[in-house]
């Protein structure tokens, strides 16, 4: 039995399962774990390290999917014969991408990571929780690896009605957070594929691609989002995009551009589009744009979404709709993997969707954000030199004031107790719009809008 010398860091930003995965992968690559050697059982490893079973299961699942380990039924996990030589090494980076935004304590909150939870339906949520806990003891048993059927059926009905997604419950995989699902997708997609991410864009996706040792490209954007010419120039085979409301530019990709991207994906072997529909529930200038997945006839779009942005950040239920080819790959290697979301939380969310609570909540909170946006934008545009763009949906927009540089805008606002983030912090190779900030208003209370505008006016005039 292999003797462990690992020291996990519970307080680290790196999840425990990923620390465990990296440790074993490094030991195998270094040859300290040789072919055929048996790893500790899940139960033994949990007891030795004092960690949960789900943490060990997720780490072992990643190692097996990557080819480091072989799972033998009723026996355990063994080091594969080719893992030392076949596992690709990620190219080291001198400077990692910008980390995902963490709300900075400030008197006035313009963080894009914040949402308003004042309208959260506490009574309804508590009632469903109580009825679930006391009424369904079978939820104490293990559930389905893709997520419980009730939740997948409720998601399927909701996505069909509100987002135009065409799928069956069998195509949906439920997981704890978008980062987890991104890692799962990277295991399903071709190892030799070239992965493209939007620039500017959400840095966590790029970090996931790099952490799995995949080849990464940054995709430039024009006024309509990512173009086919950009995909071809970068030589990518998989593109991660946010077509309904691009983050952070706020672009809505028009139908013609979507059609061209779908044609690009259909014409190449193993080409896929990962559609991140992170905040599509909120549209103000028009009805919500149907999902790109609904236009896909070739089975090349993976649709992903989450409740973290619309409901509450702590509700870490995310989901992916897999096209048939990727669903088959998932079933081939995912049999040992359990859903990373509590069955109780899944059951509550299933009823929250199917009994109409979520739809009613979206109407209420959508009206709140609409009123907030209608009050905030004129207040900011009344400041001489300020221009707003990308405000058609979601809960953020761009603010440009060419009288000052981006660092000057940020530092002057900080002196007034306001924390803001510049567009350049989301750019890798793209040249940001000069003197532009990314302004989130999900966490800004309505009564603070006049004060916020007055402080920024003082800061910038």
C-alpha cells in the first residue's frame, strides 16, 4: 500500500479534490508511483486525511479519466501502464490570468459578483426544505450520477419554455458550480483539441483549460462577439462563448453570427461550442434571446447554466446539456462518478422549478433590476464625460469616461469609498476600450443610487 506524505491545505483557494488530484498526478509523472501499484481505498484515504468521501471520489474520477489510474471493480484503483508517459504537461505561465472576482468590501458595491437577495423567497424555500427533509428519507441513499431524475426533468421543461433549449432529461448533467462542469467537459472533449476562450472574458475558464494541460487560444471580438474568422485564425476546435450577454462587454450575438458559428462547428470533426448562458434570464431592451443550442441541428453545442447568478451565489447548482456524442463519452467513463450536488438540494430545486416558484421569483427580481438600471444609468450619464454601453441585459454594464485613464478613474472612486474594476483586468491580449470600467449593480441597493452617483461626480469632476 502506497504511503502518503501529502499535506492538504483546507484554507486554500484550490479545492481539496484538486489538491489531491495534483498530488497523485505529480507522483505518477515523477515515477514515484509505478505501473500496477494500488492506491489506498476511498474509505482508507478519507480516514487517513480526514476528508469527505466525495472529495476522494472526485479526485480519483479525474485521475481515472485522465489515464493516470485504472479502476478495477471490487478491487480498487491502480496506476495505469501508460500514465507516466502519456499525460501531457501544462505549459508553465509566468503570470496566471486574473483570478475570478471576489467582492471587495466597500461602502458602495459595484462588484459584478454580487446579486440582490432581498427578494429571495425565504418562506417558500424553507417550506420546501422542511417537506423534503422529513418526507423523503430515500434521499439519504446515493442518487443518479447525472443528477436526480426529478431535477433533470424540471430543468428540461424550464429550459425548453424559457430558453428554447431542445433536450431530453437524459442529456442533462448536474454539478456543483460552473468550474466543476468545465473540468468535466474538458475530460469529454478531445485531448488534442485546441480550446478558445473569449478575450476579454471570464478568466476562470482559461484557468481550467490550462490546468488540464489543454492547448489554449484567446479569441478576439468585434461588435457582434466572436467571429468565424477569429476561430479559424486561432485554429481552435472548441470555443467557450457567452452569446446571449457576453462577459464583460455586454454584447448580444446576432442570429446571423450564431448561424455562421454553428456552420463552422458542423463542418469540422470534433468541433464544439460551449454556450455559457450565465445571466440570460435578465433582458431589458427586448425579450430574452433564445439559446444558441436551440438552433443547433448537428449536435455540436453544449449548453451550460447556473442558479448562482439568478438566485444566490451560495446555491451552487449548475448544469450542462450534452449533445449525443458527448453524452456517449460521458457514459463510457462516468459510471463511477456521483453527482456533486446534495440530493436534498436537488429535490428542493426540482420542486422550486416545477411548482413555479422560480419563474415567479425571476419576474420579481427582474423587475427590481430593471428599475435599478433605469435609475442608475441616467444618474451616471448626468456626470459630464460619462458614457454607458452593454446595458441591454444582465446586471452589469460598461462605463467610459475619456477624461481620465482607467487607473485614475479607479483610484479617484476609491477615495470616495467606491470599489470599481477596469475592463483591462479581463483582457489577455485584447486592447481594452480606453478609460472603461465594468460596473455591476446587482448588489447596489436602490436607495444608495443617488449617493453613489454624487460620489462619482465628485470623484471625476
